[in-house]
C-alpha cells in the first residue's frame, strides 16, 4: 500500500473559510495592504481602494511612498522606514495619502514586519485608518486653544491696564498708561493719545512717534472719523494711506511706519480724544485686534471721566468760579512759594493790589448780572496785560491781586500803571456813562533790604493799605510802599 505525503484536497468547508478570510480582509473597517520589504504593494483591500479612489490594479506594484503627499514622503523616508527596520513595527504614524481625485487623505498607520514562514518571503503588513475626523477635531481643539490663549492674553492686557489706570491722577498720567498698554497689548511700534476739552485745551502724549507731521498729513481727520462713528478706524498699509490722503503715506514712511489704528475716547459730552497705535509693517486688523484696541479705549474713557471730574473739582477749589482767576487759597500758595523763591535767589518781589472805583454804582443800577459781566471783563484785561509768570487772583468782590516776581519798586510801578490804564478803558458790557477806574497799591520786598522776609499776609496787608492810600488820594492812581 502506497502512502501519499500530499495534503488531502480541500473540501467545500475550506473554500468557505477561504472566502470568509477574503471578506474579512476586503471588508475590514480600515485600509489594509501588504508590501515587500522595499515598500512595493503586493495586496490591498477594498476599503483602501474605496477611500483612495485608486483601483486595486493601480495599487498593486506601486511603491507605497509614491502614494504619499510630498510631506508624507519626506517623513516616510527620514523616519518611518528607519524605525520600521530597527524596531520591526511602527504605531499610529500620521501620514497623508494623495487620492486619485487629487485630494489628500490624512491617515494613521500601523505596520509590522512579518518574517519568512513556510517558504513565504518577508513582508510588511500595514493597517491604515482614516484620520480625517480626528484631524478636524484636533484642528478645532488647536483653534479653540489658540482662541483661549488669545482671550487669556487679552484679559491679561486689560487687567494690567485697569490696574495702571487706577493709579493715574491726571490726563498726562492716563495718556502714558494708555500708551504703555496699547504698545504692549497690540505690539505697536509707537502710540499717541490726543485729548481735547470744551475750552479748546489739547493734550498730546506720544511715545515712539513724531505726531505733528502726521497731524499735518490728515491724522486728525481720521481721529474725527473715529470719534464721530464711535469705531476703530484702521489704515492697514501705505497704499491705503495714500488712497486716503496723498501725503499721509509719505508722513508714515518718513518714520518707518506702515499702518495705524485709531480708537475713540469719550470722556464726557465735551471732552473727547483718541488713542492711536502705529505699526512698522502692513497689518491685518482682525476682530481680536480691534476688540483689544476698543476695550482699552473704553477703559481709558471711563478713567478720563474721573480724571476730568477730579481736575474740575480741583480747579474749582483753587479758582474763582466767576472769572476763572486764582482764588485766595491759590493766591496764598503762590505768594508763599514766590516769597521763598525770592529769598532763596535774592530777587525782589512785589504785590499789586487793585480795587475798582465806580463798580458799586454799576452793580446797584444795572444789577448783579451786569456787575458780574464787568468783573469778568476786567479779569480778562488784567490777565491779558500781566506777565506770563505773574498769577492774577480775585481777592474778593471787586478786588484783584497780582504777584510780580523779580520786580523791584520801579518795575512794579510800571506794571501797576499798565493795569490802571487797562482797567480805565471804556467797558463793552455797560453803557458809556458808566465807567470804572482802579485804585492800586503796590508793596515791594527786596531781600537786600532786610534779613527776614515778610509772610504772605503781611505783604498783602501792606499792598491793601497802599491801595486805600490811593483811594484817599483821589482814586485812579498808584501808591507804592516797601516792606
């Protein structure tokens, strides 16, 4: 009897098993392929064919690396193949396959080297997972993370600005704090704050930029647009600047600037301004940049209202409400400082004390409103002819005092005559038959005449007494004394 060593023929059960394995291979929920150790594809399942759009015939015989995008090919050659040869396997390697229709398919790849067995050559078995949704999810996570980081940075900028704003006491300090916050938060090459109030007073604080040439080139027009529209106005490039105004781009380029953004400050109904940021390169002003700029401006505007109120209260505490001149309190402070300076520097100091002649008949006949108008007109005249360094104060009623530093008796008398002449001119606020004149007393102290200086009250009292001497002497005249 002959015994055959050949395996028995496969029956129908073996065929079914073979078909089951084939279906498991082709219908797997992931792509599957085998390659030679050189990376040439020898088998590919139907799932991978469906995903990539390449036919099975196109895939078999093709090098796996040729299916990858350029970035994937570089990673495959530099790392994937090296790790696979050294470790015998790779897990969850991110690659990207170029599909038949030209789109890129992000995938995660697991691969293992299967050794020779039963005469079969060594091969690489590779499972491929579609990572499209995972990549989208990771991208969304990255965007969300960046947004969170940007939001945190924005909050930090605003918190730091709020802390700095809380310490400011005047418009100058506010401008400096706002400029610092704007440069830090918006990465600006320079910044400026322009403020103006109802009296026409303007404050300009700048850092890192010369603003005057830009104002001449139309910056104020853009600032007005920002204020009126209550919006952030931007100029993203020199080309846009030239389109807005032909010389604006030149003014920016002269300072090596290329873009700017302007946010409005609304202190109150009459006090407004802007904060301007300047950039050395073209800018894309996204919503985040605009939001930070606008938020800084809103915070600063709230502080501006407080600062202006404090300044107004401080001004009212030291100035006469009718004429705007210094009041007695401020006069006392300035006179004491002037006396200390005169003693320190050895320079003479004079006080001019003025009382109006003829004011009472105007007040009695025409009323207090007209009387107030006369006082305001006289105050403006005195302020107009006084030296810039000499403070003019309303002492009370129709009495005025001027502190004249570095003025000896002769110089003070010349100044007093100038005041007398100015007060005596016809008034615009009353009929011609009404007139006022000035009885004036001058008190001078010269440090060379005595060792000790008089105090402020003594010097004012001497000038007051000299003024009464002028009244007793016939009014509308100047009487001088020395301390």
